[in-house]
C-alpha cells in the first residue's frame, strides 16, 4: 500500500462508539472526522472530500440507509461501510444492494474493522489506477490516430508536388543539355534528392498501410539466401565507401521462409543501413544467415557505437531516432546520419506479419546485434517459390 490514506468519516450517534472508531482508525494511520447523524454527515461531505464513510444504520434525524441513498446519488465515488446488529442484518444486505462496499456487525470486532477498511482502501487505489490507465490508453489511442492521420496526409500532400517537381526537372534537364560539369552536378544532386524523398514517402505509405492491417500480400516460398545475396550486391559499395569491412556468412544451399521477397529485402536493407549509419569509418559489420531446427535466422552485427540500454525498447517506435535531435543530420550512409525514424518500425511490422521475431543485443561503445528469426519452411511443401526476377511486392487493396 502506498502513502495515500483515504479520508474517513465516521457517522455514529453513540459518542462512546464514535470515539472508539475514531481512535482506532487514527492509530492505523487514517485521517478521520466524525458526525452524529446522517444530516450532520451530509453537511460535512458537502464541505470536504471523503473517500470512505462508515455509518451506523439506526440513528436519529437521518438514518444510515437514507444517508447511503443520498451519498450514492450525489457522490457515487464515496465508498460506504454500514454498521448494524444481528437483528437488522437484512437491512445490511439491502445496503449492499444499494451500493455499500461492505457491512460490519455489532458488537464491533475492530480486527474485522481494520480488515474491511484495508480492503476498501485497496479498492479505492485500484479504481484510481484503472481510471489513470484508461486516461493513458485514451491518450495513446488519440496519439495513434494522429500518427496515422499525419502519415496519410503527409503521403498525399507531399507526393503530388514531388511528382510535379520531378517532372519539371526532367524537362529542364532535357532542355538545357549542358556539358558543363557544374550544371550536370546540379541536376544530379536534384535527381538524387528527389529519389531519396520519393523513397521516404513510399516507406511512410507502406508503414501506414501495414499499421492498419492492410498488408495482404499472399505469402510465397522465399529463399532467404537469395535475398541476402541480392541486397549485399546492392549495398556493399556503400560500406567500401566508408572503409567498413563487411563480412558475409551465407549458406551455399537455399533456406526457405513463407513471406514476401520484397518485405524481406526491406528488412535486410534497413538492418544493414542501420549498421552502416552507426558504425564508425573503418569499423566492421557481419551479415550472417543460418538455420535452427525450426527457424531461419538473419543476424546483422556491428562494432559501432551501440544503443544506450534505456533506449533499446524504443528503437522500433515510429519516428524514433537514438541520437539527440539537436545533432540530427540527414544522411542515409554517413556516420550518425539521421532519418525520419521509419526504418526499424517497418522492419518490426514486416517481421510480425511473417510470424517472426527480432532480438536486439547492444552494448554502448561496443556494438549491436540484430537477429531476425523467421519460421523455416521445407522446399517440398506445395508453395510457389518467388525469385528475384519476378514481380514480387507488397500489395494493398484499392
């Protein structure tokens, strides 16, 4: 039980019993006020916030049942415990039906009072925590809806002007037809920038659809080793550019999973891109593919800067970047180059859809290891195999 102590009001017309209740509860650490009858109690409830009311049933001016009815009508959050004798136990049962938390029988056993009040205390705490959690969940739902709306609007609002810009740059490039190196370099920079922005928009669009459960690509038999070779051939020059040694350990026989060739490409690209960005020039990266009894494992290991322990749970969150945004610099390949924090979110979504899991092991200053486990499939099972030269992509309805 935490430091919170509920404010208690004792309602009892017998002064001796009232004082014994007050002294006992105060000895147990509870703040206590007293009232002589139901009307006196109502006057005090109007002026002060109480959590628990312990009331006798038989009192002059206003009895306990009338008081209970008024409390549940006007202050339903106040828990009420009624005190009654054996002869009026039916009234206590009626009180429970009206919303009383519990009842205490006369002659009063104060060990039982302590237990009952403690149970009521726990209920108040639990209700408060549940209310707090509901508020948090409502806020998270609201934030998720805002995130989805942001992705959708951004995708639409940026895609259209980007298409127009791309088209006019191609027209200008054809009109200028300059052989001057500076002009050619300007056009190349513009084309590269537009291509990178287009890829970012496509990734946001794909992630948005996947988040809404609209990734309905029919799974096929995919050879993980073939995908790994293809991605390595696409990316190894990026590692060479920064003098990062990339070691590849891939079996010389196929390892099959059921999923999407294109999604698996994205997973490998993003994990290797992540290793590239957070490994210093001259560092080492190891891509290893292996199999267990039931799974195919894809491991990307580096000796880069690592991930702080307190941030390792958050790296798959959308738009999350490990480095401080103050030092953010946009680059896909340079050391500590920033992005929009989409890549690992996309990786997690695809792995989840393919019924796999990803495990991260990282030590700051030593390096990181990302291991993806996907269910292994035997080749003889009747599923069409997808090759890299086929049109294999993630498809969505509409």
